[in-house]
C-alpha cells in the first residue's frame, strides 16, 4: 500500500490479554505487537495499539462459550472479521481519517461497473481466506483492501524479505483469532464445567432418517446404540472429532457423529465412512442467512445452484440452494462429511463469494 502511494498508518489490535490457555510459552499478542512495531519503524510509518479486548470478550469469547454450551461448533474467526476487524477496528480507523483498512487476508475485493462490491477467493488456492470473510457487508467491503490477495504466499515472503521486514520468515499464525493456539478444553473450562456423561456407539447399519426429527438433528435413531464409555462434557466435542474420546478396543477409530448437551451424551461411530457421519443437506434459518451480494438474494420458492464449502480449506462442492418458509436448504451433489451446527456454510459462483449462513442442522 505504501509503494502504491498511499499514506499508511500501522495499527495493532490488542484483543486478548490472558496467556493462560495458550500453548506458546509467551503471550502471542505481545510478540505480534512488537513485530508490528518493528515493521512500522522499518517502513517509516506511524504506529499505535488499539485495545479492543473488552469488546472482543463481549462479542467473540462470550459467543464462543454460549455456542459450545448449546452444543454447536462456533467459528470465532468469521465473527472476529465481521464484529471486530471490519466493524470496531474499521470505525476506529475511519475516525483517524483513514479511507480504507488493508489487511493480510488472501482474498480479493473488486468493484463492478454498477459499483457493487465482489469478494473473490485469493489466487493462492492453498491460502485462500475468503471463507473467513463470508459475513462481510457491501459497506464493509467498500472500505476493505486485500493487497496480497493476488499473490502466492511464497511471493509475499520474498517481497517481505526484500523490504527487510523482520516478519518475512515468521511462521504462519494459527489458532483462535488474536488469542493464539489454545488448548480448547482448557479454554472452555474457564466457564463450562466438566460433567460426566455417556458415550454411545451407533452401529454402521443403524437406520438413517430421511429428515432429522425436531430436536434430534443427528439423522439416526439414538436408541439403536450401546454405551461404550464416558466423557467429561458433551459441550467439549464436535461432529467429526476423533481425538479425546479415550475409548479403545475397536476395530476402527471412533468419530463423533453427534452430541446432545441436554442429555449430556456423545454419539460415536466406527470409521470415517460411517453413514451417520454424512449428510445430504443442511438447513439455515432465515435470520442467519447473509447475502454478500444482496442483489442475488433468493426468496421463498426460489432455488439456484452454487459451489459450497462448510469449513475452511474444504474443497468447493456443487449444491442447490432452495428457499422455503423460514430458511433455506443447501442440498449437496454428494453427501458431506461432518456437517457441524454452528459453523458457516458459504456459497460461491466460481471464485465469487455470494453469501453465507449459520448451519442450524
């Protein structure tokens, strides 16, 4: 952005100040802030720290706890972009006189001839982060710049090295947005207390329901299972999870098929090809449907074909979106593995992200 002739200000968001649940020896945000300061000094630009830790706890951390407690699997990075980076942070930058916020996301934003904003996948397919931006609005995209979205990661590192930036060889960030790589059970136990419950194995030949019964989104008959172990809280598990079950002696590895936080029960099945692990469709409530391109929004009775992903880095899969009263169905061209309520489904037209929504069941 500096080389393009823009006046640039460096701002670091301090969103977390508790290192207790992180796996690193030092609090990651301190190291990141120091690195950002050194980069700003190298570029000769102003630098300041913006403390959003209170708002981050209210909008992201509390949301995480509430979702896990309800038996859903949240995506804090999607919410962080919508609620923090391109809301509170963007507004703070605008108050400083900034026209745009530029971030290091591997995504692209383009304006068409009608002035409408398009969010496109990054050209580095292995690093594309458009999924994490799937809840942004047209207004947010108008003030967003993603200057490395058209580059490969290797090229970005080369450019950083040529510019003499200390972060040129820094490891990729991982873990929760601005918290770091955490022990998720340790993090959740700050508010969600352990509670012993049953692990029930569902046989591979258990009948699969055509549609989930109200209040039972797992798609099989739970009564067909047998108790094979115990756990310390259904809210610590998510659909598709393999690690942490601590149940041995099975011919094939066990995977979580579903959780029931009301009964505090975890349902499992043997093998990653267990029928109970796959779904042909998912449902999104109307209130949770978001159109990045509102001019393409579907209404009741409409249907359209898109490419869909239900998690970061999952390959796009053809699917039909069909709107009914109260929400929409996403019907896959082939059964999808480990569809987790609480996660986001995002639909694309080619590399153009059209909309997204929170998976209900």
